């Protein structure tokens, strides 16, 4: 009798695991606007979708908003049908009607996952709930009223309330990323430091910083228009019941092709949706001194044949 019960319980556990594996995580990638042509969301979205789809864990749907001069009155995505929303989107405060903002707030507050990528944290500078979701942001007129600057100092998260604009970066060059919370599921198994492919190193970001844990930072070098501080690059936050994974990395396909971006984005999206990470760290993850990138992703940029910044020995044009 005891053996029968044990066998039955084992079968139920296996069935539950198989059922979970057979049900992909539903993801919406929301795009449709950027602060300028320098953020090529039209090419970035397919790369983000490819990264998620290749894991076999996700079912990804792309939702594109009306254009900047379009009609948003009937645009109301069914956020609740998705476990997580990836934001490849940057728009000013007035773009979204109040009802759309309320719908999005309720989605995250009630447990929906959120993954803002790079310039998504530039969006909606005066939408308080959005800024609490992302923790910190830059540009679009953000200043003192957005909240303090946030950075790491002496191994701890620190803030600075002094006046000044939010958001800066230097030339897109490789830089080293330092893990600040190795115990978090997204970061477990990653090296303590690694090199990230040429990208915009966001610095001087301001925001409320509530319920925010910084997972990784990078030093913003004053010789490259930097702040001289260890700046947050990967963060997790809570907003109501919702989980948020915020990555400042990923300016373009060059940056997105960096293996560390791919891995942290895939793991961060799974965590935002489920609170867990089941994906293993690949053997080609970059080291503390060596960049690692994926040619298949970089080649999605038609300029790849001419050589992209720091990816090949050929000079970029």
C-alpha cells in the first residue's frame, strides 16, 4: 500500500512538472515608439523575440502601439492575458490616455510581470506609478522632482538629492559589469564580474528607487563622459504584487548581441513572470576580461557586414 502511494505521488509530481513545461510563459513585447531614430525599436523587437523564443519557455506576442500622431482612443491591450510585458517602448507622458495608464498600473499591481529594456526607462517622466515600477529613469526633462540619483558607494546603494538633469552616457564601448546581489535567482551562477559588449552605459539616473534591489552595476568612467560612480545596470523591483526586471543595457543590435544581455534578459523575463529561474548559464558567458557576443543576433543589423563597434577587427563606418 505504501509503495502504491509513493508511486502515485511520484507520478503526480512528474505530471505537474510536465504540465508546467508544456505550458509556455505568455509574453507581450510592447513597442511602437522611441525618443529618436537612434533607438531602432523596429529591429530590436525581432531580436528580443528571437531570444525568448529560442529558450522554448515562452510564447511571445508583439503588440505595436499606434504611431506618435495616431489615435490611442481604442488602443487597449489585454494585458491580463500575459504573464509578463517586455517594454521596448519610449513615449512622452501625454501619449497614453488615462484609461490605458490605469489598465497598465492595475496589471502590474495585480501580479503582472514587467521587463523595461534600455530606453524604456526614459518614458513617461511624470507618470508616478510608472516611475515607481522602473525605479530610476533618465532624459525627457527628468530633474530633481523625479527623485534622487541612485548609485553604489562602499558596496551599498546610495542616493544623492542634489539638483541636475537625469540621464547621461558616453561613447558605446565595452565595459565591465559587477554583480551586487549574487543570491538573486537571475544572478545565480553568473561570474562576479564580466565584460559587456559596446553599449551605452546609462548613468545619472533619477527616480523614486522604492522597493528596488540593484543586481549589477558598472563604473561610469569620467574619461568617457561618466559620473565617476558605480551606476545601476540591472535591477529588480516590486510594484504591488508585480515583479519588475529592469535592464538599462541593450541600446542596439550590437549591444543586444552580447551574451550577457541575452542571458540576463531571458532569465529576468522568466523571473518577472514566475518568480523563478530554471535556465542554466551557457558556457560562452563572458569573463571578467573577455567580451562574448552572438553573430546571429549582431547580423540582424544590415550594417554588420561593415563591422560594428568593437565586434570585429574591422573599423566601423
